[in-house]
């Protein structure tokens, strides 16, 4: 059965969602929706589907929808996710949202709770974990190849000159970072954070965050909107009692280093994935396949709950910096 899908919010990222749905053999893109009429009309013409200018209008049209992406934006890239997501979930439609789940944790909690109440699949585009390299590294962890986990170090930065809220860098960029950290190392127990404003900046554009995990491991995140080349830089190193791996630029290179011995094992461009933009197709395709397989709502990969837990770490880091204290997560 072909899944009939729509995209709400057809800016740059929403158009990527629409293109994946348009090309996927198991989906039919039947609608796009944007409060900016020109955007909706242009996307409808480009992708060959109907245009709507509000979620309510789309739902009241009687159009059949099996799922919907919500790629709206707003303050800190998450301020406009709540209302359309709640409307769609209340209508019984599974949702794939964009990150962050919301820039307000209480809104994220309501979205996750509603999806759970209605037993609906609800996921977020945490696409950095949806790569062949990340999946292989995860198998190494699960199979015990690294041994007992000791430490994880994550680095993620891009050049982003945008000045909005003081916490724009944390809330907009690092849902990805903390999702990857949780994916490999489990739940975070305690957080301490240090931040600084880059030269000429009004926002906290650089951060160093240290963590203790429930499994006893420790770790750190170095994040910045001021450093690195324009395309960004990402590096994740996970260290265990038997060895460690280094995963570079989300999907491009993965190397295993044994603790004893000198032979390393290196993979580049696993599965033919050569660069970060390809992760959108990988992630959205996983969502489609899970919907097609009627995967239970509480077994969805990169779920709303995953995104909410990442956002709670961010808020704990902000609290730590503001209070100069170590903050425990509930």
C-alpha cells in the first residue's frame, strides 16, 4: 500500500522532506502546507501536489493522510513546531518533526504525551545517527567490542553568524550532538557547562559541556557557531576498556582502534554515503519503512521521546551555566 503523505513548512528543509517522499516508491506526496502562500504554491507546483495554507485547512479538506512531516522553523529553529504537530496528532496522523522537538521543553513533553496517549508514531529528524557508519559503530557497542564504556568526546561546530536568542546555538544545533551521545553512551545523569561569546557575538556561541552517564561513563561536548569550515565539522570518539572508535563527519569515516595491538580497521563512505546531506534521505526512508511495516508507536527510531531527552540535556546545560553548578537530570 502506498502511504499518502504531506509536508508542513516547505522552506529548505521541508523541501528536502518533500523530495524524498516524492521519489520514494512507498509514498505519494499528496500535499504541502505553508502559512506563506507563495511558498506553498511554488512547492505544490514543483512536487505535483495540492497546496494548503494552514494545517486546519488541510485537515478539513478531507484529503487522506497516512503521515506528515512538520518542518516549520520559528524561534531557535523550534518555536513553530508545537501547534501543527498537536493538530496533526489530534487528527490521528503520525508525525515526523524537525529538530529541535521544540525550543521549550514543556511543549516537547505535551507532544510526546499526546502521541503516546493516541498510540501514534511520532519521530524527529535526528538524522546524524541514521548512517551506515553510525549503525556499524552502534553494533560494535552492542556486541561488546569496545568493552565497558569509559568516555565519549563529541565535537560539532559550524560557521553560523545568525544572532537571535542567547541560547540559539545550544537549542538549534546540539539536539543532534546529544542524540548521538545518547545513541552510543546511554542516558546522561549529570551535566556541567561553560560557555563564551565569540568575538563580536551577542549570543553564547561557544560551549564546553561535560557529562556523567548513568552507566558510569563520562564525556564532553565541544560546540561552536564560530569555528570550522562553512560545511561544518563533526567528530565522535567513544572509548572503552577493549578499544575505541572515531566517527568523523557523521557518515564519512569510521575507524576502530584496539586497546591492545596496532592494527586498526577503517571504513570510508560505507553504503555509498559520501556526505552529510545524504543523511536526510536515509533518515526519512527509515521512517517510511517503519510506517510501512506498521512498527509499534513505541518502537520508532529517533522518536519524539529521544528528541525530548536530548532537549532536556540542553536545558540542564543552560541551567548549569546560569547557576555555576552541576545539574542532575531527573
